[in-house]
C-alpha cells in the first residue's frame, strides 16, 4: 500500500476536472484505490428505491471518489494548493511542510 501526503480531515483544492478550483475537506481516504472523497466535490445524482435511509426514495446527491492526484493540500500561509514534503525535526518529530514557502503544515 502506498503512503499519501493527504489525510482525512485535510483541507484540499481540486486542480483538475469539472470542480477545478473548489475547496473542501477530505471525508474519506480510499488508499487501495488511490482516491479521496471530498466534502461538496464531485457530486453525482443517483436514483434510489425507498429504504430506511431514504424513506422517500427518488433521486439523491452523493459524493463520489476523486483521484488523489487531482487534489492538492491547502497551505495556510500561501492560501493555495501546494505540494507537500515530509521532514524530521531536530527533536525527532515528523512534520509535513509546504514545498513552496517552507511553512510547517502539521506535526505528525
């Protein structure tokens, strides 16, 4: 299984596709498929039968997975989608940092 620089709960920006430029929070990371589900992005319509979850049935909007290569993590300092690197600090803690400005995004 591959290691990704994006985690659940991260704020990301879409860089390809119909939702290009939109931002949202990562709801789910599907590591085996290399995809992410982002809040409010890549919405599809699905026809459903009445069930306990959807008692009325009909057409519902669902968030579908998006390839992880189509999103970039938002840097709080740059306020845009940037590539992320990993480094180990002097005290031994691991961090993720913005490759553009060098700002530490999160300590692991």
